[in-house]
C-alpha cells in the first residue's frame, strides 16, 4: 500500500503538528511547509510581509488570508515541493482551504490531530524552541540536556512570545472559530482521518503513519 505524500496536518496549536512533521519529512522525503515558520522567518528577515504579520502573530490572531495564500503559493512552486509536501498550519480558514483547492492538485490526506484543550495549554506554556534550527522542546516532557541549549545544534532555546498564557487562550479561540470548521470541510471531501494526539510521540506517529495508507 502506498503512502500519501501531499497532506495537511490539521489540529489546534500545540497538537504536535510540527513535531510529527519533522518525522514525516524524514520518512517520506517531502518538505514540511509550515506557514508559522515561514512567517517567523519573514519577520526575522524584516521583509514587508514580516512587518505586516507581526501585530497579528503577537496578538494570537490570524494573518490575513491574501498574504498567507500568496506565501504558500510561492512556496508550493519550488522544486522540492513537486513530489509532495506536508502542510503544517495551513490552511487555517475556509478561504485558505478554498484557495488551495483551486490549484487542482489533489490533497491525498488530511490528518486531524485531536487533543483536549487543557492538554494544549500545558504543552504550549512549557514549549521552548531553538532560535537557530527551530527544534521544539518542553520544560517537562522533552527537556534539553543542558538548560537553554538545543541538543541538536547547540543554539539557544527560547519561549515564543505567543506561547504566553493570555495569547494561548486567544489562539485556542481563533482555532475553534476559524480553523475547526475545516474538519467538516475535509470530511465532506472524504480524505480526512482523525488521530488522537495524546500519548507518546511514537504512538501518535504510528497512528498517523497508518492513516496515510492510500
Ligand atoms: P504557528 O507556528 O502555526 O502556531 O503559527 C503562529 C502564528 O502565525 C499564528 O498564531 C498566526 O498568527 C500566524 N499564522 C500561521 N499560519 C497561518 C495561517 N495559515 N493563516 C493565518 N495566520 C497564520
């Protein structure tokens, strides 16, 4: 049985989309396309898009659809995305899903990662990210060997500004209002599979792997 290589990882912030995407990249040899990472890179580089996105991101709100759709369209045209991709954090609104559908490239699988609200808060509030390579850690569940230093590349780890308690609540509300309706959108297309994102990283990965069989 072959595996889907054009897929979407759907789920609330903190569901583990980024963590699972890293493993899927290795197994499938297709790139992870994370709009959150692309936007953070644009901010770091000080591009006009990065400047526009800043206020939305800091407030936990969504960056306007037209900006994000243009960003993804450009990324999907790159050579490494022609054999497939793992979309992480996109689409996040019905308008974005509709824009993606107009490309006429079939999304073979939508993996919906399910995780309870209180678990999401615990995960996000303790999350730490490497400034240099983007690796993700947790102060309780996935500690770095040396505090504040990335195991993978030695870079400095930090807490994202939008992983503060107040902004986490806002991001959850935004997810419920604007992104959760995509579950029904993709269920109607028949390619959605829901996977429990509670359990070890290995357990969740195994469940995703099974759900990618096409
Ligand atoms: P993430 O790293 O996926 O949690 O995204 C961080 C922030 O980037 C979000 O809270 C939004 O402000 C913005 N963002 C990421 N992806 C999107 C998207 N598809 N549409 C709108 N805003 C996005």
